[in-house]
C-alpha cells in the first residue's frame, strides 16, 4: 500500500506538499537538467560576432589541422 494512502500520515499529522504550477521543488533534477540544456542551446545560438563567415571557416579548418597534427 502506498505511503500516501495509508493512515500513518494522518496519525503523524503529516500533510502532503502540493506544488503550484511551475514550482521547481517537486522536480528539482528535471529543472536542473532543463536549465543546463537551455543554457547550452542559448550558447550555441549566439552570433559569431564581427567575424566574416570566411574567416570563421578558416579558423575552424585551422583548428582541425592543428588537432590532426597533435594526434
């Protein structure tokens, strides 16, 4: 029998916590993971800044070449 359906919480005068809509205390782990995911997505969607696309591609290929030589 689940704890919430037994008579013991009533005997101990324990009342269940009722979370409101959007309350994170019931799903703290889920909210943490969602927060990390949202932060990562926002970071990925940031603009490159004032770098021309050709220059950004050149830097990307330079990093690939540098790691290939290190391996």
